[in-house]
C-alpha cells in the first residue's frame, strides 16, 4: 500500500468512521472539536508568553562549520515554538493558531 498524504488520510479515516454509523461520526466530531479547542488554547498561551518574554540575552550565538566554511549562527532563547513545524521554520505560531481556528469554525458551523 502506498503512503497517503494528510488529506488522503483524513478522507480515508472519515470513510471508515462513516461506515460505523452516525453515532461514531458524531463522537469523532466532538472529540476532534475538543482536541482542537485545547490545542488552540495552548498555542495562544505560547504566543502570549512570547509577547511578554524578557530575557537579558535573548540570543545565543555559536560558531558553526559547514563544508569548510565557518559562520556564526544565532538563535533566540526566549522564543517558544508551539510545534516542530514552527521550530523548523515551516510555519509560525500565529499561522498555526489561524489553521486551528479555521478548522474549529468549520466544525462549529
């Protein structure tokens, strides 16, 4: 079986739950809404903590050597990431919050 992307996994999961009946779909919807709401609160707390972060030395620097070239790499020490996607620079805390709020809005309508 080939690997499924995220959208395909969601559709496949929905079809499998749908086959279990209306009660299973309803339970799943409530559980997803609960998880998303809790996660939204967590992300908001991280964003709030970052706004009020006051560190004497907000950056750390280190000398890094890559392919024979040396350079200084700095990173913020007082900045919290809400997920690995933020840590790796693929998203921001705010964009993560927006995605969660968009899904919650869709579920609640």
